[in-house]
C-alpha cells in the first residue's frame, strides 16, 4: 500500500535514481543492478521508463510483478512524471516511469534482493516482451 508519506518520499528520491533510468525499447530481457542503501529508511532503488525511438513518447504504464520479494524489507512502486535528463535521448522532454522504493526491516544490515518484471497488459501492446531486472541490495 502506498501512503501519502511514501509518495512524498518517492518524490524526494526521484532525482537520485534518474541516472538508473532505462530506455526499454532496446533493453535486454534480463538485467541486474546493484544498490547500496542506508539502514532504517526507504530508498529509491530503481526507476523504469520507456520511450519510442522515433518520437520519444513515454508509452503506457507497465504492469509490475515482483517475482522475488525482499527477505529483509519491503518494496513499493509509484507511477511518476519527470523530465528526461539533458544529454540523453529525448533529453528535456516530459515522460513517465515506475519508481521502485525499498525499505529494509528496522535494524537490518546486510544483503537482500528483489526481482521485478515490467510488462504490458494494455491493449496497445506497447512493450514487445516483459522486461525483468534483479536488484541486488546491500543495506549499510
């Protein structure tokens, strides 16, 4: 469940994860990321967005399925509007993406892992196939 506090936190964390944004049109089906997060607080661990190569249209909201839930925390997602950073394809244009936020259990330090699939249940068939990421997390 995403609360008002979670949405506020996600807004404040969004700039920190834009560097991890992925243009899904040419992304591999399976990829992995590694994140180091602080203990006892929520952290943005991944931001997924997609755009068409020719028009930079950011497309439909993907479905999100966690195939591996974290053992030592929990995750939440939110659909967010943002501006594509300058210097990237589509730089300066408005877009939307899915922010993934991880919160470790109180007092936990050590490794954790999340596996997430971004897909498309929309009738447009925007995504040609689901995208899966494994996010390895170290809580310090």
